[in-house]
C-alpha cells in the first residue's frame, strides 16, 4: 500500500500564498475544469467519479503546525461537498432532482430547467463558494443538463490543493479508475488507502511533535543561511543596478495600472479555435502556438483600450517532473511592445523560461512560511501579478476525452475569482488548452471596460486571421 511521502506532506511556499487568499489576503482564486458532452450523463456515473475524487489526492486538507517554524501539513480528508446536480425539468431519469442543488442561494420555490449555452459560465462562476482547504472540503463536483440534451460537468477546486495540471491529473486518475483495464496502472503517488481506514476531519491528528521539531530546525537552517548569503550579495547587487540596470522593471507594484480605480468587474469568456488553423498561423509567423497565444492576449488588451505603451505578461511555468496533484509551478515574465510579433515574443519567452521571479528582497522564500501570515502577505503581495496572465496549460490527456461511455466535445480549464472585492494589477487573464483538434481559450477580463471585450477579441483575432468560435 502506497503512502504519501514526507516531502509531499508539507505545504510549499506557493501553497501558502494561495492559502492566504482564503483569509482575504490576496485575490481569491479557484481552478475549474469544464467538460461538455452531447448527451445526458447518468447521475450514477457522476457519483462514481465524485467518490473516486474524494478518495484521491484532492481529498486532503491543511493542518497547522504546533512548533514555531514548522510548515503546515497535508492530511487526508474524505469529507466532500455533495455532488451538485442542476436538474432538467421533465427528465425521465428520476435521479436528477426537480429542484436545483447548487452552492449559491436560490429561490426554494423556483424549479430550474436545463441550462442554455449562454448560461453555462454564469452557473459555473458561482461554484467557487464555500471551498475551504482548511476547515471544509476544498473542491466540488457539479453537473447540469443542457437545453440541447447534453451535459456540462464542472470540477472546481481551491488553488491551494492543485494548479491546473494537478487538477487535470486528479481527473485523469479518477476517470481511468472507472475502466477496469486501468485499475492497476495508477502510480504510487495517486494510490490511497481503502476508504475504511481514511481519517475524517475530526479524526485527523496533527503531525508528531518530533517530526515538527525536525522540520522547524530544517526550515530555520535554510532561512538563516540563505539570509546571510543574501546580505553578503546585497552591496554588489546594489552597485550593479546603479550601473547596468536599464531594462524594464517588472515588479508587481511597478508601472501604471490601467483602471486602478473605478467599477472593475469580471467578464469570463470561452472561445475555441481550430487547432490546424492556429498551428498553421503560428508556423507562418515563425512563432510557436504559445507565443501566438501571448501575442493574442496582449493585443486583445490593447484593443480593449489599455493605454500603456508596454504590457508586462506573467507566464506560469510547470516545474513538475512527473504528473502529480499539487502546485508545482514557478512564474516568469516578459514585456510586450506594440511592435512585437509572435516571433519576437517566442524569443522573449524562451529566454524568460530560463529564469524565475525572485523571492522578496532575494531572501530565501522559506521565510514566508515562518513569519505571521500578515507579514508574509505584505512581503509577497502582488507576486506574479502583471498586466496580463498567460497560462498555457497544454494538451489534455486522452483520458479526459471520454467520461465513461460519453464523448467530450468540449473541455476547458480556467480560473475563477468568486467573491473578489479588491482587484489585482492584472487586467486580463488567458488560459489556453488543447483537446484533439481544438484549442480552447478561457479569458477573464478584470477591467471597467469588459463590455467591449468581445469586440476587442474580434479585432485582435482578425489581425492574425484567426477565427474564434463559441465554446
């Protein structure tokens, strides 16, 4: 029987940055995968997937350490939000309810029918409520019948539990486990004890004090040594900055912020592109599909009225060496000019992927795990926030093409910001994924001018001879 490794039992610095957003320190963020099938999906199948997710790597929660300096830890948690089934009035299958079971308050006397295509995103945007990786389940599985007879399925999870690739891997493992032919192919990182021996929230115990003391000592040794090295380098770096630093500064707080004041709001959009057209366009421009993606998102923002002469793009980098359910990413950045082409952005991105955004004041990043959360938030505030976010999630595995016997005609991966009150520097987020012959682009506008975003998309796509279609 496989167990979680000691290394994976502890939260990383990135995990804790996202954990603080649950405490109103930063932009609230959850990740969401959406699947669309052309036919009705059986509730029994959805319950089976829900059960496998509950027993998988998403089924865990955060517990605090009792020793100063020790890291917070992960513990198994089989408690889960109930499967949400948005009903289809008149459905012959009695398992689908006649009243909505959704996470947001609704009129108890109102019976909701199947969703229209334009209602999918408003429904999905509200599924991020009540996700709590500490004191309640951090994920939710939901499904809704569609007017066209199909089904849309949404898996929403706190970013503390996993990044986009981690969420996709959790789904992949769950879907493969439905097929007896794959039951023995699950890797050790995904294996879990039988349900009967998994502890619930009330049964979970904090790590042993000896283990916490060992972890605390290791953390402090790293911090003290790293801080000493940072202080020793500081005079040299200060002098170097005065003499050689003429490039753009990409700090989270640097540079003017478009629509920093005013009534900012969210505007989510889902678009699809023919993969052959996208790849051919990129090749003709001496670019890559990824640099074409970055170029498109930047120019959508300019078309939408962004006034600054340059756009700083934040680029997440997947750093995992094998599939696993966690936050295994780093951030880098590039500066985009109006004269940049997809080809020049390709060169900038390749160079940027070789470096990472540094920790605060060049101190060891572990310092954020030993100081109070408010201090850690102040030190890391705005980390990774730039004018745009371009997250290339990549190709979806074959396992997500089907849910049981049902073909998936559309799959999307994106972030949602349920309950956002204070907006970040970021004006536009883009998430690109590929399923077979289709690229899906999920966009989130965060400006005051989101009503004009569809027009800006059309103009930016037309300039590249790309044809967007609704998801």
